[in-house]
C-alpha cells in the first residue's frame, strides 16, 4: 500500500469536524497524489484518485499552481514547485535534533542497508522528522517526513510513547482512534499498553508487520544530555530479513541511537527511571 493510500485508510477511521473545507481537503489530497508518484501527475489521475470530475481536478491544480505549490509541465501534467520543497526544508531546519542526529542516522542506513528514520515529539504529536534511504529496495511510503498518525503501530512511535508518563499515554490513546493498518496491528488499548510495557522492559520498540504487511521495524530511544528521551531512531526491513538478522539489526539500531545521544550512564538512567524505561548498555555510552 503506497503512502497516500495508507494515509487515507488511517484518516478515514477518524471522525472529522463538521467545519472542514472540502476544497482545502481536495487540494491537500491532490498534493498527496503527486507525492506518491515518481513522475509528473496528469490532472486525469488526480481526478480518478479523488473521485472528482476532470474539470474540478484542473481547478484544484490551477489553484495550487497560482499559489506557487505546483508547476504545469505540459501534456496536462503537474509537478511540485520549489515552494513545496521548501515546506519540508523549513520543517526540518526548525528541528535542531535533525541536524544533530543526522550523522548517526546516516551511519545506521549505511550499515543496515535499509531506510533509517528519526521521529520526535512535536506539539504533542509523534512525527517523522527525517528519513535516509538505504540501499535496499524496500521503502515504507507512509513513514515520511511530517507524518504522525501511526504512533500506536510503528516502532518509532512506540518508543516515544513508552517514554512518556502513564497518564500522558492514557491521554494520547484516549484522544485518537487506534486504526488497524494490517491484521496484525494492535488496536485494543490494553494490548497497546502491554506492548508499551515490553518496550520499557527491553529498551527497544518493534513493529512486526503492524504498519505494512511484509515489513518489520525496530527503533531505539535517543536521549538528550539531561537524560530525557527526545527522539527515536529506527530502520524498516523486509520481514524475511528481520527473521534472519533481527538480533544484528537491533544492535545496529541501538548503537546508532547511542551515538546520536552521547548521554552518560547516570543521566540516561535518571531520565529513564521516571517512566520506567530500561536503559540498555548500548544507550549508556558517550559518543566518541
């Protein structure tokens, strides 16, 4: 399932407010359709994806073109403009942690030969802040910069949720529908909280085909100098490779998170003790 399709499945389960503007929703869905395609997108494809007429599709795209977010490329096709790309850059540039942790994330992607991800807490939401592609063919479209809606199922989100106090976890789970992205996704609050307790005990989070069938992920916490969890770092791998190399890939993930953190043992354990998150030896080493 590609990114926009999976996002649609997630969002469809959430009750929407009554004051939503359909035109704005269509414009955003058009941008998501374009983001899912490696090639320029024709207006006809946008119309089919959104279930609207070709004329309406052109009006949506013309509006986005007038606003500077897309450009007309001929033959009825449209592509992203530099203004659209700047939104992602502005999001990333506003996050000091991305710059600080990028070297360790790049190292993880190179050593694991798989996509590596950094997630953070932003405004109460758990958001993917950076993605570095590995050399393998598997790429999880939904785990892209800025996306926030799969915390209960993703390894990245589980680590950040497990690092929060119990009352904050209850608030988070109570305010959002737990969407079943695959038959293996945990959606019952009790099951999710049991899973988060396991994350606290082991110091790592796992997604075993809970977001995308055939794909497994592992993530480890990233700590700041005060001993607080400020992010999670992880990789996604094909399920068959995970079953063969899961232990090794987990070690790579822990090592990269430790490199990014640079937190001494005392600080890490002090911060972890507040929420019961276990600190593995790999987390408690300083960066060289």
